[in-house]
C-alpha cells in the first residue's frame, strides 16, 4: 500500500519564467527533478516531465545575466495538466511590468494544481495574484520586508530556506530553490531517493542554519522611510551605550506613546526591535571584518555580556557568534 504523497506516475512540473529570470532559480530545481529521473530510469511510470514555461507571449526570454532561454510553452498554450508549478524569481523592476494575464492564469489554474510555489522573489507574483493571503511564506532575505509591507495579509518569515504551507511552497533566495525542490522530491518518492539526488548534486538534503544568516537584519537604508532614517542615523554611533525609547522620542520632540505608534507605522517594528536589529547587524559586521573578541564585540554593541549576544544570534539566525565568524569571516 503506497503512502499518501508518494504516488507513482509521471508528474508534470512547470517552472514559470519571466524576463530577467535568475538562472539558478530555474537551473537548480530543474537539475533536482531531472536527476531524480536518472535514478528512476528502471521505473518507466515514475518521475517528472519538467517544462520551462514563459510568463509572457514569447517563448524566448532572456535571463538577468543575458542568456537566452527557450521555453517549450507559454502561459497561453499549455496543453497538459500541471502537477506542480514553481514561479522563478526575477528583478522587482520586471514585476512592475508584468502583463496581468499571468495573475489570471495562476488564479485559474490554482484549484487544479496539486502544489504551487515560488523561488526567490517569485513569491511577489503569487502574492499579487492573491494566492498567498493568510499563508506563511518566505522570499529572498533582501526583499522580505518589502514583501511584508506590500502584502500585509502574508506572514513573511525570513529564516527558513523554504516554507511549506500547503498547497503553497515558497523558498528563499536563489539557491534555496534547490532546497525546496529536494523537499518536493522527498514528498513524492521518499527520503532515500532525495538523499541520493542530494549526494549526486553535492548538496545537503536538509541544509542547517537559516537564510537570515546571509543578510542584514534591517532592510536596506535606501528603502527606509525618512522618519526611520532619522532614528537609524541617531543611533548608529551610539549602539554601545544604554539607549531608551524615551531618548529616541525626545530627539524628535515627540511623546513616547506617539513616537512608538508612528515608528511602528513607518518601520513595521517597535523601536526596541529596531534597536536590537541594529545591534545584531553591527555585531555581524564586526565578526566578519575584525579580530575583536566576542566579549569585546558584545560590549561595543550594547550587550551586557557575550551570553546575551549569543542568545540574540541563536534566536535570529540559528548560529552562535563563533559559528557565524567561522562561516563568514573575511581573510586578508
């Protein structure tokens, strides 16, 4: 008796691409699924048919690196049933130019697709189609805040490399698409095959750590509101000192209550959480680019001791300061 989710039969996988697509968003999952076919070659009724489908009316699209990609179909001429559809990432500028037909296509096909997901900023496409409301999702760490602010009905979590909130699956940035594809493969054919494919591609079947370890805790300075920038500029050289919400409010001649309310509206987080993230980013930078002891870094970033710093690291990026330094310390 077969277990649910491990059904035999060829499964049609669609990788949906837009202009300026990130190549690895396509190539990574493609190699996972097609590698699985090689290990299933003695089972003619099992495996995957993988299709590269254009989200435009043109079958030739160009990747962000300029490579032309030949798609077998477009969203206008798909003539087969779809088991799993993954929207690959592109640039945010391209998302502003997408033909609304792609959203209609996704909305229409969603009820008939067993699984639908995204790689990297492909989550923005599913979100704009209204398919991710109420779902926990992830995307590239750099654009997580933008996704959350643009679509407040989503629960955006930057930490996981991918999130499964059935029937939708979203992955983090770029190479995380391979983590997601391996998880889908494991759902379909079990752990032994997924592990074999991971070994073949020299990957971890389940990568340790968190996506957030690769990026800054705070969004890019350029996309902060003017109000938030004022506080960031005020605090950047004072992180080793005792800082209170009262101090921030007084700087802007506001009451604590009004300041806190406006700050949450402008930044999407409390002043305390913002300060915590500033300190985390500074500590990460010092671990990468200096040889200071962890105790000294903790002191310069405003923590009472190294234990407090370690707790913050483990809570936010699932690594200790020492592990983070070992992984990301620059040389030379």
